[in-house]
C-alpha cells in the first residue's frame, strides 16, 4: 500500500497553480454585503431592483414555479440540447413571429455565459482561423470566455467615456481590417458596460457592410426588453441575422425573467444550408456534452411555462415593461440632476459609465458606501427611490 505521506513536499500538481485575482465584478457582491452601513448603495453587478431596493422574484415566475412544482412528473435527463420547447419559444422571442428558418439551429445553455462559450467553441471547432473583433469597452467576461476557446481577438475602440459617444467611424474603420470569415461581437441591446447602443441607422450600416464583406455577427443579447421593449431590443439582432448568411446569437433570460442564479440561456447559429445546420447542431451537442453535459432545467422550464401560458405571458410582458419603464425613469431622474449626467438619459438598459478614475470609484466606496465597477460602470437598475438623489449628489461631487 502506498504511503500517504511519502510524497509530502514534492507538490507536482496543485502547488503549480498561479493565484488568480477574484472576478472584480462578482467581488463587489461580497464587498457590499460586508459593509455594515445602512446607507450603502450597490450599483455593482447587474441585478434589477424595485423602488424599495429589493430584487423580488417576478410574479409570473412564482406562478410558473408553482405550476412546475404541481405538474412536473420526472427529473429524468433531457439531453444536451436542453428543453426543446424552451428553445423554440426563445427562437420566436429573439427572431420574431413564428421564426422557422431551417438554417438556424438552437440549443439551451447555462445562461448567456454558456451560450457565449459554446459559440466560441463552435467557431474554434470549424478549424477556420477566424478572429473575433471586439469593441472596447465590453463586458469584462467576454474576453475570458472567448479566450478560453483559444480564439484570437482583435480589439477596437467602440466608445469614448469622456464625450459619452459611440466611435462609430472608428468601429467601421476597424472592421475594414477584418477578413471574410472573421467574427464581430455585437451587443444586441443595452450595451454592457456603456448603455450606448448602435442606432438603427448604425445597425443598418454595419450589418450591410458585414454582409458584403462576409463577416459573421456574434450577437450577445442579454437584456432583451430592458432597453426599449422586447421587440425594439431585438431589431438590430434580427437585421444582422437576416442580412448575414452565417451568424451566432447568445441569448440570456437572467435579467428579463429575473432568474439570474438559475442560469437560463440559449445559443442560436445560422448556417448556409439545411445540411450544414444538421452538422452544426450535432457539433453543438457534442461540445455541450464535454462542458456541462446538459443545461440546468429549472429556469428554462419556468420560462417555457410562462411563454406557453397566455395569462402568464401577458403578466410577464407587463412586468418586463414595468422594469424597463423604471430604468428609464431612473435615467431621467439622474439626467435631470446635473447637466453632466444628461447623457445617461440617452442610453439604454441597466448600465452607464461615469467618467471616474479607479481612485474616485474607490473613494466613493470608502467615503459613501457606493459600490460600482472600477471602470466607472454603474447599474442604473440597482438604485432605489430612496437613494437615487444621494447617489447623484455623491457622484457629481467627484466629477
Ligand atoms: C453584469 O455585467 O453585472 C452581469 O452581466 C453579471 C455578470 O455575470 O457579470
């Protein structure tokens, strides 16, 4: 029998690991939780809060969970594709109507992160030397997720934080440098971290250019319904997928169904023929099998029940509208507070960026108990009626 202690001191495996910095965004959750000040303000991670500052489970979700509890008869495996009816309903939500394009295949994924990772792995699996063009700044987890699959990334400047504007000409110029078959990561709506979305005219120009140059859109659609409405927020994605003969869309239900921790998402891939669609679908299943085998069921089952039950669907749509309207009214309120915050009203969704240095962000944390990302990104939807003015006052004092 091997002596358990015989190799003490010769650490050939785990001792080789390099320390990793905690994820800066997720670290804000525990930092804020540990702050005893009752006046603290959490505008870090993207979670919607109601006027009282809570993140209650949506009415439609609670009712669907009850139905699921009462009617679910088995928890036997579904397969790597997840809940097929959920995927069908998501396809309609993303692409509109009763979209049945046979060139588009879809699978359920563990949240939008799973969809992004699976999409990156699928691109890698093609063996093509595709690069991914990424506008900066972007969600800090984009590069790690895509980088994990080993895809080369090309950064370009998307937004100027000081003038609060999209650098559209620079974006188009950067895409001039892309080769046919390269992939372009686009935020479908509610750009994270800036809130600065392409206008429909800009979507029109960029997608026409991409179609002409055979560039492939990879759209991250994680906030559908929270910018300007469910249909409006899908307009750019639909334009990109209609125009380009190949495309990927990573969709998340985290925010619009408020099922954050249930990890509910889907990935759609548009290919050039029905034959390729079958092969691509098979590849998605085998890649998913090696990463998570099968996606978690609960959130997808709940979203399916909601969308398949007219009364619940109507209630959910009303709740999404309420969240959207509340974010809009918070934006208006912040913008009215000081002319230097006026731009916030022109932006969409949960996030906007403040032109603050990391030191100023840190000072807001220690002096005021205000927790936001080091980049100056703050979660508009994290403010409550009681703290929005105090937040604006503290921020303006630093500008
Ligand atoms: C965010 O950007 O705050 C959210 O998308 C949560 C996350 O996973 O980072």
